[in-house]
């Protein structure tokens, strides 16, 4: 029988505290470091049985806060589970974890739904590794922090797909601290490919197109930037920035590079189809969309985009086929798109118009 401790950081999480504690109650201990709540987060957590301590992390860094929260874990705990207060485990996670864990296990992957679509279906799903053995890890990086193994025995990572953690985030929560922390992270470790990729993506979010392009090109030049999926994502983001700068030829060139870098992913094919759709290159749209749809294995990494696995490629192909007067094929694609989004009035109306031309 293993002893399990859930640990977390919090700040003004009163809206989520009760739900989170109910989800985490299968653990032997729940430990929280509160970093400055001005609401009743601390009192609510304590009333429900959590061990809560408070501390000011100045200057703020996520890794420093995580490490301080990790210090609250009892020495006798075997397994440590790091979650945030806007996350919820499905019941039975503890038993599923113990079935898979062994004395040699150092870390466990589990199924994580990062966001949900408007209709309630899953969006981005991947497998993080925030369940770990006690005493042999520390957190690193000011933001987008990760666990670093500091043990002296070989790592042994298991995967527990029956453990499901849902992220039910507050859509109004600010991410304004992410950009300066990412710039700090890159300044501290300019050879870290992951940090450079995240910084370039953050510039994209802010519409800083030139900074995005420069940073992501630097990511692609790093010796450790060898993961094809992430390299492909950097190329896709560069394409988006080039298109925003009204450089369509450059955008298309980077999309072709993205496809070539990771042809096993739907995402670059779908983004290329979207670009060609905006260019009204209907034959190109059909080719790219069909190549995307030929890929049936959905990746388990954070690179995965929900749009690529929903109605979008079918919808793009349906409209492109309609413009080429290939109405029967168009109707088949539109029917499939509608099956993913049965409440989508636009797709339903498209299908009605297409059927007017079918034999």
C-alpha cells in the first residue's frame, strides 16, 4: 500500500477550492502553498482538511513556488501528485495509480484534458508527468515549469491512461505574467529549445510578428531542437506570423516545411488547407484536407490541436468541392462535418445548399 500526497499552489482560488478538494480526497494528504490569496481560499481549504501554508514568492517564479509547495509533502509519502486547483480527477484515480505503480517507478503519465469545446467535448488532450516519486525531483524554469529528476537510479516512467484529469479553467484568468517569465527563462538558459519555442509562441499570441518569427527561427537552429512535432509547430507559427505580415508566399513556404517536418501529424496539413482556403485554391484545399483525414492516430502530446480532429478538415473539403461543382463528394464531406457539430447552423445550411445540386 503506497502513501499518496497531492500538492499544489494557490492564489485566490476560492471558486474552485471545494470542487478540487472533493476530487483530491482519495489522497492520504493534501498540501497547499498559498502565495497571497485575498479571498477565503485558505480558510476553505483548511476547513476541508488540507494542510495549507502561506508564503510570498518574490520575485515570482512558478518553479520556486512549486518547489516550496513540494517542501510541504510528508517524508513518509511515496507518491506525489501535483495538480492545480482548477483541475479535477475522475473518481478512482488513486486505485488506478496504485495498480500501475511499483517500487521502481519514478514518474507516471496520465490522460489530461487541457480544455473543452463549446459543446462540452474534449479539446486538447495529452499525457503529462506530474505524478512522481517523493524526494527525487525538483521543478525548473520560471514558467511552463517541468520536473527534473535528481535521483541516482535509472528513471522508470509508466503510463496510466485510465487516470483522467480535467482542466476546468477560469477563462478570465490573466496570463500577462507569462511573457516576461518566458523571456527570463530564455535569458537564463538560451540553449533550452522548449523555452525558446514557448517564447516564440507567446509572441504570436501577442501579435508581435517579427519577434515571433525571429525567436522561432532561433528555436529551429538550436542543437537540441530535434523533436519533429515541436519543430513543426514552430514552422506553423512562423507561417501564421508571415501571413499576418501580408507575406503569403513566405507563409506557404513555411507551411510546406511544416508538413515535411511532421507528415504524421494532422495539424500542418489542416493549417495548410486553411491557408489555401483563404487563397481560394480549392484543389489545394482538397488535397491538404484529405491528407489530414488519412491520418488516424491522434498524438498524445500537447502539440495536438482539437480543430484538426473535429469538423474542420471535413468542412474545408466540403466547401472546396462545392466550388469545383463536385456536389456529391461535397455533400458526403458536409455530412461528416455536421456529425461532429450537429448544432452548427452554418454547416447545416451549407449541407442544405449542397444537396440542392446533388443527383
